[in-house]
């Protein structure tokens, strides 16, 4: 949230939060944009495959009085291609399947399995999102991921191979790699 605000605080924003879950990322960004930076032209979309998660997101949106469009979708499947965003953010499931049973109880027993499971190597959703995100970003738009602290190099490489530029890795307050940011190539990709 803080990094999106740093990157976009001087202009209004359209944002797509992929794998939104409870909606906490997109809701926090839009609330801060409005209340701290007095932005008025804001568009937020939150997408998740789980209708249960979206029920929580809708309630959070109502309570916080932050309008967001919520879409039940398997990643980009139901996101209109004609819509383009300044930023796509995602905190996708990134735990390797084999590791889930070893997680601390407060994570393993309270987070839905679907919100944790990044498949065999933990990179499944990064691959899928990176392979499609450029079609939904405005030229110079940014793709921003939360990552596991040992995934920066792999996610950075996936973004580089997909043509993203100015890829950076940001650390969290504990000094661990936590966010990877890439900018869409200036030229429209035609595949």
C-alpha cells in the first residue's frame, strides 16, 4: 500500500487488485488516496476466485465507505480487456504446497488453504498474472507483487522475461524482500 502511494500520489489512479481476498490492499490505497492526498478520480477493482472472500471485501468496502467494483473471477477471466489500469497489485497465494503443513498455526489454521497454496514451487500465480497483466495495464503502468522473502529473484526474472522494465525489489520493515515492481514496456505488446 505504501509503495503504491509513493509511486502514484501525484495523480489520480485506476487500480486492479488481483487475488484481492478481503480487499484490504485496494481499500487501503483508495482510502488513503482520497483522505491523505485528496484525489477524487479514483477507480478500484478487486478480483478474486472466492465468493466468500468477496463477501468479506464487500462488507469492508461498505464499512469503510470506499467504493470498489468486486468481480468474482479466476484471475483475468472476467476482467474486461478494454479496461486499462495504472497499477495492478497482487498478493497472490505464494506458499509451496509441501510447506503449508509446516506453517505457524496462526497462519495454517486461520487462512483459507486457497489463499496460501502457490502450487508446487509457489510461483504458479505469479506466472499466470505476469503472462496476462500487460494487456490490462496502461502504457507505463506498473505491476506490483507482494512476495515471499525468498522469491524476489524468481519473480524478478519472470517479469524481465515478460518484457517489464525498471524492475525493483523493495524490502519490508524487517529488512526482508517483500515487493517486486515492474513497469510495462512503453510500446504496446502485440502478440
